[in-house]
C-alpha cells in the first residue's frame, strides 16, 4: 500500500512544527511508519546557502530564492518517493505551497512556481495553520529572519495561502487556538481524508 505525504503550511510561528510532531507521534502510536521532514533542510549545501540568504549574508532575487527552495526539496525527491512507495507516512513542515505563497507575495507567477515543482511527490493533504502576522510577532520577538520581520510581506503570504487553501486537498485550521485543540482537529481531518483505520 502506498504511503501518504501530509504537508503543514502557514506563516512562521503558526505551529507547523509542533503539529507535525504531534501528528507523527499519533500516527506512530497507531502502528504507522512515519518520517518527519522539515523544509528548508539547512543541512544540505543548498539549504546552507538558503540559511545564509535568510540571515542577510547573501542577496538573491526573489526568483533565485524560490529556485533554491525548490532545489532543496528536489534534493529529497528520491528519498520521499522511496518512502511513499514503501507505505510510509511523510509529514512535512512546509512543502510545495510555501514557494507559491512566498513567491507570489514577491510578485512571482504562481503557475510557474507550481510547474517547477510538478515532479516532486504531491501531498495527499495540505493543512494550513492560519494565524495573523501580529500573532507570529508575539510568539517570536527575537532572532527573526528578514521574511519574518516584514509584516506587509507576511500579510501578502497569508492572502496567498488563503487562496491556495480554498483548493482541493487542503484544510484550513485556526492556528490561534490552544495546541491541543488544533492537534485534535488535525488528526480528525487526517483520519477522515485518508480513511485511516
């Protein structure tokens, strides 16, 4: 039986990592084999370069930044495909939609951003954890990267995510709530959409 890829999307500090970890733990407890992956993966050569750019050590155009993000996911393509073919659940903290939302917020074409990612494994379900940009600031006030510090950008990213989340294969959840309440909703939607036993 083929596995499933479940992606968490949303603004920084929306709870993606927390909810991805909780979903991994819940699925593992049910006997599923689960792999948690976080993008960008800063441990690769491309990921290292992305980290430098986000810290302000490099100055790349919006197109180059998104190509680097996408290339970072392609570094994982073979491993993701192998795990899915072997029946694993892959839970991603950010995935394809991040490039669309952030790229579109910088004026890039959403169709192009999806096209360059079309050879990556498609998510079975994408979960948007929706918070206001101001909430992100209250949750993390120090060590914010250049994207996190730009509230106008964050508003545009959120608008793009809202458009994406109206499509097939998405669930939009209120990320302003308590972590336990969000986790219950996440698992309810995953179990229903993927017909888990």
